[in-house]
């Protein structure tokens, strides 16, 4: 056999080879805009950059499978498809990994010092940072590897610095002391989005604060007694009658006079924040350790007193609580209050506890000097862009979620107390405390000209740099106007495919930053850019969550995490990709099941065997002296009038399937697209067409050559080639292997991925042939079912009788060979009478009986027909009820009414046939 194809399909043999080939040959790299065809439509996507700490998980694989299917589809449709890969430096996560490594070596970052530690992180990144991208290469992601980026590359670092300086110059960045979410484990601020809230049962403590004048006391309710050492006031509601007389008085702060020192006195003030129904209605005010208390302090001009350090230990030298952990201090303080008779009551109380996503420790609200972006001006543009339809969300429900969040947004704390990340380009003057923000290291203070400058130690939030990616990956800021050749060609990107979990972390911030910075960049023709063209992408598709087979969320604690690499090793990448695609419907989570994957592994094997059959036919034709020269990808032979029905049918079905797949992918209905391809390739091509063409592939030799065989083979090759191209975005490895084998190395392109995706126009619609074939298929499957019921041996051919209208009789008569091949029919007889009995079946198109001598089980047949009559009577009653409903008939569209009438007529006819068959049965 000239086509070398192993008997068994083994994905492990072919996948790694093709993955390496695609990268080695730079097949998916896109030239600079000057080298691209400007007339071609462009399709651009940005890969959500995985952390350099990451390994591939099922969420990644779903995201990348969907993006790869779309990219390959657009590329094969003739568009310039650019899918840009990269990784994120992931400040907190990466620093934690390296610190863990240092700890195992018996040292820490502080011992190394900042510069040496950062060098160590770069070393770690060089060894481990590319793991997830290597996995992507192995899985065949058709990204443009020539454009790969890392968020701390020199080019991107320059862009990050430029953005920060511009925002500072525009007055949109400021520095100040504010309450932030503080992670005491890694000692840095984290954003609201990085805090997960969990309900826990805690305590509420009622503490007596004595009035300074000795006339009584006020009882304060608190859930955090350890922070009372930082109290600066007690607040009551101005409308609370219990406390109106106490407003303005001073109280002695309990435990402030420990070690013999004087009691600290603090005021009772009126503020609406105090709720009469909470606790006792009186609350302590600790501005440095609670965001609401901080707001009260701002309103009343109160001092801020920090009493906890970065590690959440008490910082009060001379105090008996100094250096105690916050929870140990709580226990000691409660004990001391009880001893002094100041603890009035302790009650159970449900609390919403904030936990750090990164470390799992309880977040400590902490007053800290941080850098912030005034977010409202950026948010306003981002809201407008979505409101005006410049960015579309799919599923649409996420548009509402986005709006709600954006309209309740707070200023963004962009500083992190880390050593790994983009260091903030600001320098502090030791002499006058002036802050100088600059693109390059300044030589002197901009205010007093002192050279005693120290760079800010904080780094930027990881999401600041990744929020700029849609334009920084294309070379921004570039020249003076910021317009680079890549930006001119590829911005805005077309689509972002991502998960809901980073809708606000990343998606919203990209929209805000893109709409802000790109408005200053002119359009390629030099005109001013409007908001419509400043957006970072035209559409956001939010994909589903991958759950286990029982629809449980995957988690390490549950032990139900599925490693995609393990599943790929077991079944092959193509089978896993097809599983994910076949279950991916907008807005619906995926219950990943290995049994489905096993089924799609069998699907791949079915296609492999179909290819082997085809290659054998090609070799047979060549041996018989046929010129098999029409094998050009995408070539479709013209069909003469006498073309067999099955070939006209398969061409007509290809026309319809191409339309179905294109429509489904355009709507992100990956499940529907995969189902259409699967049904066509297995259900129609393999199970029907391949079997039927065996009737036509008698080649003959010399003068006896069979022109029908030549046409059939040419058609078979064309259909198989089209089916491979149709499947290629879903199963790229299998289709690449078979496509190259089909052309024996003389392929018209370097990859099937660079050929033309099958189009509706490639294959003529043929409704008549499709309808005729559907009737024959129904007849064949009915005969097969009857044979099975009657116990006819599989290899034994039997006569059949057929009662139908002339059109169906003529169709069956013209395709006797098909009936013989597919249903083991030895003889076809026509009957003028309706057929009944245990060896007959009836439907709306025909009655058919298998002529086979077998004792009929009269009782079983009577039972079957009785059940069938009951079902038909219910269906008929339902249809007649609707047809008799005047209100329904007046409002229903004409095609619905016509369909109901047709259904009622068919059901009535089947009912009469079933009743006649029942009456014809012998009594015993």
C-alpha cells in the first residue's frame, strides 16, 4: 500500500511530532503588518496570561481549547489570525514560591537583600516560569510564538512606567494613608477582589467604658477587643435617646493606663454610622484598624493610632501586650477586662471574615501609606463603552454584573509591599519629603534639588501591568503619538475569551486603561480616535467552569481535581479537546466525564479506519490504471446527471453542515458545532456513505474501466478532504496526520490549518437528494429493526414487501442495490394493500413487512399494538385540542398551524393502521 498508515491509531505517536512541527516551522507566526495582506480581514486575540508559577489545569485547557478552535477557524476562513501568548510575573504568587524555596534552604529574602532576591526570582523564572507555555506547545495551541511576552520584559516594563508617569501627571494617581486589606502572612496590601469572605461564628463583647467625670459609664459593643488599644472615640447615633446626654463627654479608655500610666481619655461623639440596633448602640472608633472607623475619623478630624504591625502583632512598647499576636492579645485583653469588672457580656455573633486568596489568613484592615488611582474618570469611559455597544458580553448576563461593579467602584490601591514586580517609578527626598515621579532615575529632587533620593520600595499590583496588555503587546508607546505599525494593524483586538473569576481583576481594568490611554493615540489614517476604537476588544466571551462528572466544583480538598495532562496522556489531546468543545455551551458549566473522552477517542479511531479504507481504494484505483490526479485540497468534482444518489446526498449534507458549524462557532456554541461535525463524520460519512460507495468502487481495467467508480473515488476523496478540514479546528493532530497521508507528502500547504475551511458555496444544496436519502435511511433502519425483532440471522438476506405512495415506491425501486447492501434485502415486492401483522411496521411514509417464516407471539404483538394505539390516541387528542382552540388558532403563525394539521393527519393515519393490524391478529 503506497499510503503508509499504521493499522492502529495511537495519538501519543503523532501528537508530539506535529506539535514540534508547528512551532519549528513558525506556521502560526504572523508577519509585521507590512508583510501581511492588507485586504484580508484580521482576527486578533490575547491569551489570558497564566502565572509563571502555574501548571495547566482544566480551566486553562477549556480556555485554550475554545480560543484555539476559534483561531484556527478564522485562519482557515482566510483571515489574518493573530493569537498572542504570554505569561504574567504574578507578583505575590511568584514571590511566595521563591520565599518557600529559600526557607527550605534555611534562609530568607531579608538575608539576601532586595537586589539578590530579585536576581533569585529571575533565576527561578528561567527554570520554572515557562512550564505552562511548554504544555501549551505540546497541546498544539496555534499561537504566534514570535510575539510571546512576559509582563516584566524590558519593553513592557518601559510601557508600565510610562503609564504610571502619565497617570501621575494627569492627577489620577495619588499617595496617602488609607485603610487597606492587609495580608499579615506576606505583609502586603491586597485588593478587595483578592479577599474571600466566609461566615464564621465569633463573639460580640460588651465592654464598660467609665465616664471621665465619674458620673457613670457607657457600654460599648465590639467584635475585636484587641484593637481597643487604638481607640480614639466612642460613637453613638445622634437619634439614640439613650445617649443624647452623653454626646461630648469624655470616657477613660479601659486598659490604657496599664503599668501605672495615666488613663487615656477619648470623646463620645455622634455619628450616623452607629446603629442603635447593633449591640448596645455604642461602638468604639479605631480609625487605623477599620475602614468604617477610618471614615468616621475623617468626618470628625480624629487622630489615627496604629497598634498592630505588619505581621498583626501588637506594637505598643511598654505595654504588657507588646509583640503579642492579635488573637493572643484578644484573649489576654478579655481576661484583663473581666478581672477589672469591665467585661459586661459576651455573646455568639456571626461574622463575615475576610480571608486572603493567596495565603488563607484572616485579612487585617490596616492604615497604610499606599498608591491609588482615582478610578472614577476611567470607570466612566469604560461604562460608556459598554453602554454604547462598543464592547459586547456573551453570555449577556455578565453585562449586568459588569455594570453593577463599575458603578460602585472604589479607588484602586495599586501598590504592593513586595520585592518582585514593577517597582513604582517614584523617588522620595530625604530633605524635604517631596516625591518625584519620573521615567528615568532623577539626579536630584525636583523641589529642593537635594541628591538624597530613595526610590519607592513598593511595586505595582500585578493587574496594573496586565491591564495594559492589549496595547503594550503591540509596541505602545512607540513613537511620539504612540501609534505603532502593530497597533495600527491589530488594535482593538476582536475577542477576549476568559473566565468569570477575572472579570473585574483583569477584564474591567483592561477596558478602563484601554479607553483612557488609547484615546490619545490617533487612528492609522491620522484622524482622532473615538471611544469606539479605543476599547481593548470588541467582544468578551465568558466561558463556563469545568466541574467533575457529578457537577461538583473541583478542589484539592475534595480530591476531585482532574489533571488535563494525565487525561491527555491516556486518551490523546484531540479526544480531550473534543470532549470540552462538545460540552461547552455559553452560560453552562461543564461536567467533565472521562467516559465522554473515551467515546471521542473511539471517534478518532473511527476516522482513522475510514482513512485506511479510502487509501486502499486509491491504491486499488492506481493499480487498475486510473489517473488519480484530482487530489487537490478543496477541489470538488462536477457531478453529472446520473451521479448516484448517495454522492448527491453527501454533497448536499456538506452544504448544510458547513452552514451549521459556521453559525454555531460565530455564536460560541462550541457544543453545537462539535455535534454537527461528529454527526456528519461518524453518523453520515462513516456509517452510511462509506458503506454505500462500496457499491460503486468496482474499477475494472483497460477498456473496461468504470467511469462511475472514477467519479465515486474523486467524490469520496473530496468529501473526506472537506470533512478533515471541517474537523481540523477541533482535532488538529489527527486531521494533520491524515491530511498529509492523503496527499502522500505532496500537500498543497504546509499544514491543513493553512487550507481553506469548507464553505457553503463549495457544495451545492440538494434538498431533493437529502429528502430522498432520508426516506431510504428510514426504510433501511425500519427493516433492520424488524429483522432483529424477528430473529433473522444477520447474514441471511430476506424479501420485503412495501406499501407506499408511488414516489416512495419509485425511490425504493431505483435503489434496490442500496437496500440489498444496507438492509440485507433479497427481493423487493410492492403491495397495493396496507401491511399489518407482527412482521410489519408502518409510519407516515410507508408500510413495510419482512417476509420471514417465524411463529408470531400473538400476545406480545397484541400488547405492542395496544400500547402504540394508546400513544397515538393521546397524540391525536392533543393535536385536535390545539386545533380546536380558537384563541390559539387566531394567534398562531400559519406555518405552526399547517404543521399541526399535518401532524394530526399523520397521527390519524398511523392510528388507523395500528387498529387494523390489531384487528387482523388471530384471536388465539
